[in-house]
C-alpha cells in the first residue's frame, strides 16, 4: 500500500449532539392522516373505479314502490253512548277495545290467513307469501278510533291485494269468534226447534189419520146431525113402542088404528122441538161470547171456531125445521103408520117389525155418533197439543231471532271499512336514486377502507417516522429525497458523521472506519462510494473498500479486499476519479469467501488498510445476507444503515440491536429516496 502521512483530521468527529425534535402529543386523527399519506392517488384511483361501478349497480338494483292505504273505523254499538253517559269508564272501555282491534288486525292469525289467501289468488309468486314477511311489509297503527293500514310493493295491484286480504281475514276471524261465542245457545235452540217441528209433523199426521176426510168442523157438524138423527129415531122408537104396548093390552087381533098415538107423537115432537130450541139458544150464547172475546183480534183459529159454531146452529135449525114439518104432516095425515080411517088396520106384527127396524137404525146411529164423538175428542186434544207446540216453536224462533239480532253486539263496538285499499298508478317511492347514492357512498368508503387496509398492512419503510420505535438504538441522521449517488446527499451525510457522538476513545493515528450496509432494496455500495467522494472533496485521504464478498469474484478482477483478508500486501491503485480517493475492490481470490472469513482477519485487514488514510469507507452489502459484514462492524467506528421506502421495516428492526452494539460509536440511519410528503424531510435532511 502507498505510504502517506497520517491524517491530522482523525479527531474531527466531535461530540456535539444534534438538536432533538420536540415530542408532540399523539393525535389519532393525525396518526390516520400520516398512515394515509402518499396513498391518495391509489385511493382516488380506486374511488374512480368503485364509485361509478357501485353507483350504477345501486341504480340498477333500485325498485319503484307503490303504496296502498286503507282505513278501518271503529264505532260504538250505540250512537253517542260515549258522550251521553258522561262516564269515563265507557270511554276507557271503548279505547281499550280499539287497541285490541288494532292488535287483532296485526296479529299472526290474521296475517297467516291473509298469506294463504294471497298464495291462492297469486299463483305467480315463486315461494308464496309467509305470515312473517306479510307482517313486516304492512304497517298497522291506531289513530283515535281509526285503524290505519299502509304497505308498499313493487306491484301496485299486489299492494292493494295485501290490504284486501288482511281486511277480509280480520273480518272473517272476528265473525268466527263471535259465532263461537253464541254457538252453544244457538245449538240448543236449533235442537229444540227441530224437536218441535218433528212433533208438529207427528201431530199433523195423527190429526190426518184420525180425522180422515173430515175436518174438526165437519166432524162437529156430522156429530150434531147424527145426534139429531138419534133423537128422531129415539122418538119414533118410543112412539112405536107405545103403540105396540097399547095394542097388546087391548086385543091381540085389534086394529092398529091409532089416532091417539098420533096425538102422542105430535106431543113428543113438540118436546123435541123445545130441546132443540134450548140447544140452539145455548150455541147462540157461546157464539156471542166468542165474538165479544175476540172483537179486536182476528186469526185463522178464531175464524174456524166461529164457523164451527155457526154450522152447529145451522144443523139444529135444520133439525127444528124437520120437526116442524113432521108435526105439520101428523096434523094433516097422521103419518105414523101411513094409514087412514078408510084403509086397512095395521096389525101387531107390522108394528113389531117397524119397532125392530127403528131400533136397528137407532143402535147404528148411536155407534156412528159414538165414533164421531171419539174422533172429535181426539182431534180436540191434538188441536190443543198443536197449539201448545206451535206456541213453543214460535217462542223458540223468536229467541233465535233475538240471538241473531244480538249477534255481534256483545262487544262495546264494531269495525267497518272507512276507506278501502287504494290503488295508486304512480310510484310513491323510488329507491334507485337512494341506492345510487348509497352505492356512491359505498364506493368512497370502500376506497377509504382500501387505503386504510394498505396502511395497516404496510410493511415497508414508507416514511422515516416508522423508524421511531427503535430510534434510540438507530438514530435517523438523514432523511432526504435524493438518491444514493447524489453528491449533496453524500455531503450532508458526511457532516452528520463528523458530528457523531463518540462512545469510546479512538487511538491517535488510526483513521476512522465507516461501514455502510443496507437492509434490502437499498444500494449501500453507491451510497458508500458517494460518501467517499464527499470526504475526498473535503481534502481528506479517503479509502473506499468494497467488502461485499458474498458473490464469486469476477474473472480478471484485480487484487483487493479478499487479498487483504488473506494477509497479502495489496498496492492501492492510483486514484482515478478524485485525487484523494483510493478504491479497493472485492478482490479476486476465489477461496476467500464470506463463509471462510474470521473476525481477526477482518480486523487485521482494516488496521492495515487504514494506516495511511484519514478515513476509510467500507461497503459490506446487506448485513442479514453476509457473515463477514458483522465482523466489519466490530472494527468500525460508526455504521450507516442505508434505507429506502421500499425496504421492510421489520428487517431494519431486526438489525437494530447489532448495529447499536457492534460499532464503537454506534450506528445511524440514512433514508434515501424519501417520499415527497415525508414529515422528517424538513428536520432531518
């Protein structure tokens, strides 16, 4: 190596700390703003894509909704009863009833039946309508005595159909509940009505069977006629019996000429006339009584009774007329035996034959009268039972009618449709615009979330302040937006290194050794060479060593660092670019590699190379990839970690402990190619 005088600037690295930046209280908003720095272009680009897409999607997914309304009015059972009574309890009961009806309209049974109805009338619905969906889509609320229903749907007709189904189901369930409340009484009365109807049918059948072709009035008339016939036959029998007795007393062969008997017969007819007249007077009295009793009432039964009385009177009057005619005939001709004074006498045998004939007719007439009387009595009893059954049936039917009239009036009020479901032709709500605005907002939020996610998941050293967590071990001495080769950045770094704090005294006559390394994407060689040029421009004898021997040596390479590590004497080449800058490449020995180097070899090589220079700049490459680079740190006065925004923050954090402890005076960080909005550009350049 060429000889030279020791540099007199070995002690130019003074102990003067840099002014510290005042600590600012943490601000969450500022932290978010710092996290989003430099990502606005990405966010705007994402927003430019997401906002129109989501806006269009929201607009296309929007629907037009048609609204339908209906109103139910709840009335009290009696008009003005709420205010005429003046009792607050009535108002409270009615108010509670309106609340209950509102709850009934919105209840699950009503909605379930409405859903079934809608499924039947709208088979075009894919999955039908469920009660829960219908309940959520219909708003039911109360306003005083009104029940308001409102719903929305994409189909105007379907909106009205939903309310129609709900109202119909409400009234149906309400009617069924009211029917259930009165079913017991109605069933009992219906059963009683059927029993009475069956009994009336049986009685009418018996009446028809007993009466036959005769009615009650005809039987009464026939019975009266038969009684009159019996009276006539009985009188005739008595006359014949008296004549026969008289003939038998006088002489067996005597004549049957009986003028005296004719007089006796006329007397008996006169007595019969008196009896019939008495019977007629009795019937006339009964008829007058009936007419006076039913003077203000007219019904079919009364008319039939009066008609029967009049027919009985007519029969008696006819019998009286017959008796008069018989008396008249007796008075003129003596018609008992149809004999005259000039005719033949009637014998006893003829009188006996006549007596037997009259007796037979009388017995037969009495049997017929007895049968007619029995049938008349039976018909009277059936008529009484029919009247009683008819009265009971009438009472039962009146009770049924009362229940029917009271049906639905057991509650304090009733509901009616005040306004049927409306059918609106124009949509009342269009969600396209709202969904378009929502999509726009969602696009902005998504873009912001994308930016925030990128900031949260960021692993690179985008800004120098991300190194603050380990700044105590690795002070950030330079933050610049210049690249690794820029001379101004190298001069600024040179000044920072000259003011680096000394933790250990350096021997007089030895040049300070500055090692530059990187943590990934940065180029420590370019930065180191630019720094060496900066020291050379400052009239300091500078030695630049390329100590990165992780790769195989290139063919035809000159002697360099590998030879120094091997202990060979290496002549420093003549400076090519700067008069005070000597360069030593990585060397050409292939057997000297990164894995074959020890710490004494590196220490001896650096001591030998730094004897004749004012400063030695060593580029060791990536520290995490090289073993010999760590040995160079133990012999260095200070180390410079070259970073860029593309480097991983975790890589620098892992190297912080070694970079702090291995060099004699610690290590510093130089951030190159910093982003324009890095806040530390203004204070650490």
